[in-house]
């Protein structure tokens, strides 16, 4: 199984840096999923829930994000959020 390098960053700190299966991002144009090998992309992030999958059917984290940007590169996915809070 190919993994995706994922980083979530706020102005205060690096919130998360992991190798994951998939991340679903709340984009302003709609939610979108990012897997390893995704085409390069830049998108704005709306307030909502970012969902991190450790494997195909295993959600490892739900994180409330507020605003920001998402960038997909050959190296992985980086989300720069104004605020981020891990949900229980």
C-alpha cells in the first residue's frame, strides 16, 4: 500500500506530520480526497472537518480546521490552516 506524506500546519505550530493512506480535505469547492500519487493541486480550505485515514477503512483522526490552503505536490499533502483542533 502506497502512503501519502501529510502535514497540517497552523501559524502556531506543526500539528501533524504522518505517513497516511488518505486525507479528505474540506475545500471551498467541495470536499476532496488525496491519495499517494495525486496530481499536483492548490485549493482553498473552508471551515470543516479534515478526515485522516490510516488505511482504506480506518479513520485515524478527525480534525476541525478553519480556513487556509491545501497543496498537493509529488512529496505529499500540506494543509496550512488558520486553526486546527483534533476532535475526540
